[in-house]
C-alpha cells in the first residue's frame, strides 16, 4: 500500500515533469547543459530550471538596474538573470567565496556573452555585504551557505531600496528529505524563514519553486 508521503512525492515529481515538458522547447539556458559545459562536478549545487525561469520573469516585470547575487557557484543563476538584465541595461554584482568556483563562473559568463553585465566579487559575504551602502540594490537573490541566511538578512534588508525585491532559494529545506551532509543547514533556514515571515519591513511569501523560494518586497 502506497504511503501518503510517497504519493505526495510522486505527485510532485509529475508536476515538475509536466512543467519542464511545457518549457523544454523554449529553454535557452538549461541547467543540465550549462553544468555539462562547465566540466566540473565539485561545486555547490545551482538552482533548478524552474527557479531560473522564475528569476527571469521577475526581472522582466521589475527591470531592476542594480542586482546583487549572494552565492555565485559556477554562475548558472547569474547567467540566467544577466541574459535578461542586459536587455534593459541592468547590472549584476555576484559574490562567491570559493576561488575555483569563482574562476569557473567567469569562464561561463564569457561563454554566455554576459561578462559585461556581471561583476564577480571573490570573498566572504559576511565581510562584503555589510560594506554596501543603504539602498544600494533594487533586487537581491540569495543562494549562499544556508548558515549565513539569518546572519545576512538584516544587511540584505538595509541595502535593498524601498520597493526592491528580495529572493532566497532553498527555503523549504526544513521540510525536505535532505542528505545527511546538509543537516546543519536546516535550522538556520527555518530561523530565516520565520524572520522573513515576521519582518515588519517585508511583505513576503514562500513559493514551492525548486527547493522553495522566499519572495519579499521591502516596504
């Protein structure tokens, strides 16, 4: 007899397969192909295709000029956003702590023809983000080490302009069946989710896109 949990998992899998099937012919930058061209396996996982599409849709709606990404990895999400941002003159600053990943991302930006749109900053986000001035960015996407989510939130709100959009990936970690190696990431994400939901400075929701995306607008 099938358990409720397995049934829910199967249903979610069908949802994702159906959605990906709808957009397969329109996908100009697919996650699998992007990762394959990078030729490297030892990197922090990148966002799913549906999450990348979501970011592109938000950018097309809001057309933010100054975009900050915290957590570059090999540059898939930054490239996805840059393909849209360059159409209206937006620029992206992205932060990466891993030097190898940073160098791979630079090569990927050049391969995709978006190197003029993206500036990569190598270093610790805990040191870099507090150095940005108030209201410096129109849009912030966070996909860094989850231990830093609650640590960086206050500064993310501070450096986001009023009316700006804040998005964070992996917000459903607390309710997912994660590999044991990610176990230390769960409680920080749970704390972060609650902080966002109860922030007097943000209007937000949590969407079941990819591994969960918090989407917030600064009041």
